[in-house]
C-alpha cells in the first residue's frame, strides 16, 4: 500500500538525508521543504505541488524539485529521490562549469 503524502514526505526526507541533504527551511503552509548539502548555497525543493513560473523566477537558488502530489509506494519514492539527487548534482555541475568558464574569460 502506498504511504499517505505526509508519510511519503517523511520517507523522502530520510532518503535525501542519507544522500547528505539537510532540511534548512519550510514554507509557511508546510507543504514545501528546502534541503541542501552542507556548505552548499543551492537547494533541492520537496513539495506536494509543482512550482509556478513566478516561484521559479523568485527562487533561483533551487536547482531541483521533488514533487510528491499523490500517494506513492516506498519503491516509487526511492526512485523519485534518486532522480532528484541526480538532477541536483547535474545542475550543480553545470553551475560549476559556468563559473569556471566565466572566470577564465579576459
């Protein structure tokens, strides 16, 4: 049986923490959490809804989002977390490449 969204969130947080992420903020409604690795300025967002264009424009520090908007099995949550971590790391690598390219120009 699929866990209810709060249980799914709890599992997702535990799995993200096992990848080195820490919850650093929660929105006022409590339906979005912001996590990041230690000493990293960039965030991964865990929420029960996708971001709007306005939210994406306002929060440029979010490199990846993990949306759990319906009940999911533990295996599905594990796969979603793995995808989100992979996307976060790929975005982080692109940011590092952009910074090194910008720094090498004269």
